[in-house]
């Protein structure tokens, strides 16, 4: 090993012969610096870091222990070895405590013994230094993770804000109004709606906009697993509870303690599972599979179903007491056919989303494409519309418009209720806002005609207040008298 790579050692003794002997013994394994007193040694410590310091106890002006006490302030991690010529046990204990020495050596010492002791001290120094380095790296890594988690959490909150529940229709605005009432409270929410209407997105928005947003959100589709696996997934299990249970496992409710659990398709659970869910709502406790110990949990439950639970109760398939526990604050999520005026906004949202994801640039939507989509029924609701737009954006070229021929709409039927201004001309350059206004204008006129000019019935049919309908009629210059029959 070259001298540059040897560890540094400081030897302090008022006798030059002792210093020479130390250097002769250790020079092959250390870069040895010599000092004849404590003051000179402290000065040497200003410009060099030492892994090991040897000091004689009996020195004029400053004893070895007194020197070590000062050396600790400058280089606390250096290993300190005291050389002493006496064997007073009480004095040695004092030296160990005051000087915090690693080891002490009696005079006269054997070269081989001294070299072994010093090498052990150096190994200890390296081990401590490595541990300190690892701890520092761990602290820095934890700091980075904390910062990244904070950024990620903000991104998650942003992803599940109301801004990402796209729509301006009266139907979706009624949902927004109910959410704003429910979110700040601990109330149990039941989301009712067809498959694909965005129930999980709304459940996540409840969590990430509410007081539990800093804790865990867990979602489970109750119809996706057999009952035995669902039981373990929700409540956890203990080792040996069943074949393959090689270790304890926490369930979703325990993991989400302090947060929110979203139970999707809760109607697909058995009556026995419903009993266990009822216990959580009533007592706030769970029992892992195979255990006799109950665990207290504090979770907010948001549930969802796409079937009529009241009919399920009448058919004996759903517990009435669980229904009333889950249905404290029901919110109905409208299907896409009931909020058709939101289709242009959703179409544009999905186009921009997948254009970014796929690296497409300057992609637009042809007005005839919007017209085509607005004329269709979507049994798969928003999820189906999103899938159609993902495929269309995948097919479209940069700088081009999504045209109707790029839509995968085989099997979709046109709605009998849809009233869509046809725009077959590709030169039509109206914006999405103008298209929506044209549709709104037509819908109001058709509804007034169907209701024979009755404002109350028309506003109820359109999901508007009387005042809201009057404002829109004023905007479009529509007179109710034109639709009244004499």
C-alpha cells in the first residue's frame, strides 16, 4: 500500500526515544505524525485527520487524558489509545471516562502487541466512519423520498381533484354539489351508477380532497375475487390460516387505517361477507382470517354498486341493515346518455390526454366526429368513450384531425333521444363551445315543444331550475309563448 493510502496516526510523547520506537513499529501500516507535547499535537490536528491517536499519560504541561479531552472537540471520531507506565486501577478508570479512550497500553509495550491494538483501533474507526457515511446517505435518501412523496402526493391530489371530473351539464353539477357537502365530513357515501360512469374516480376525489388525504386510499372490487380470497384481501390473515398462508398479512382495512376504503360492486358480496362488513361499520373493528384477536381500525368507507340494492334486498341477496349503514349519503352518478352535452368536453379531454401520452402533436377533433359521438348511446359510459378516443388518437397522424372513420363504434346504436345538429361539412370550423351551445339551444326548443311551453315541466326535464332555464332562454332568444298551444 502506498503512503498516500495509509491511514494517519498521531503519536504524542515527551520522550523522543518512545516516539522513535512507535514510528519504527507502525510506519509500514500508518502515516505516523510525531508530537512531543499536547500543544504540538493539537496544532497537528488542525491540518490532518487521524484515525488513531496514541498519547502518553505522563507528560509535562498537559497529561494524556487532558490532551484527549481537547482532541475530542476537534476530531471526535478518532480512536484514542493511552500509554501508561503505572497500573493504578482508579486512575485508569478516570482516564477511560475522561479521555474516552479505546484502549490503554502499559509500558514497556511489545511491538507486535502495539501494532495489533492499533490496527484494531483503525478497523473500528473505519467501521464507525462507514456507518456514519451510510447513515448520512440514508438520511439524504429519506429526505429525497420525502420530497418525492410530497411531490407525488400533490400530483395524486391534482389527478383526483374536481378538475378531472369533466363536465358542465346539470346532471354532473348536481353530483358536484353533493360531493362538496360530503367531502369535509366523515359520512359514509354510497355511489350508485352504471359501469364506466367514473365511480372510482369520484371515490378518490372524496378522499384526496377531504381531511384524510394524507393517509392511505385503498380500493377493492368485491366482484373480482372469490369470497375466500376477498376475505383475506379485506381483513388479512395470520400464518397457517389456510394452505399457502406462510406469513401474517395485513388486509386492506388495516393498511388503510386513518384513510379511506372504496368497496366497488358491493352488491356482489355474499350474505356472510356482508355480516363482516356490517361489523366494521358498527364497531370499527376487524378480525383477520384464522385469528381470534380483533383489531380496531378507523376508516372512511365509500361504496359503489351498479345494481338496485333495494331490489337485491327484496330478493334476499343483500342485508337491509348493511344497506342502511352504507347508504347514509347516496350519490347517483348519471350515465353518459343523461349528460350528453358533456361529450364534447370529455372528447377533448381524452384527446389531449392521449396525445400527450403518445407524443402526438397538433391533434384536433373534426366537428363531424363530435357530432357522431353525441348521437351515440354508450352502454359502457365514460370508460367506453375513453377507449374509443385512445384508439382514435393512436391512429391519427400529427397535425391532423380525428375524423369519424378513426372511431371504433361498431355495435353502438344511435340514441333515439339524442338531438344533434348534423355537421357533415368538414369545413365547419365551430369550436366545441359553439357546438355545445347549438345543442343546448336545440334541446331547450325541443323540450319546450314537448312540454307545450310549460316552463316548470321543461326545467324539471332538463335538470335546471326555473331561473336557470329562463336565463338560457334569454341567452338564445327563446320565447315560451311560441310553444304554447292555444
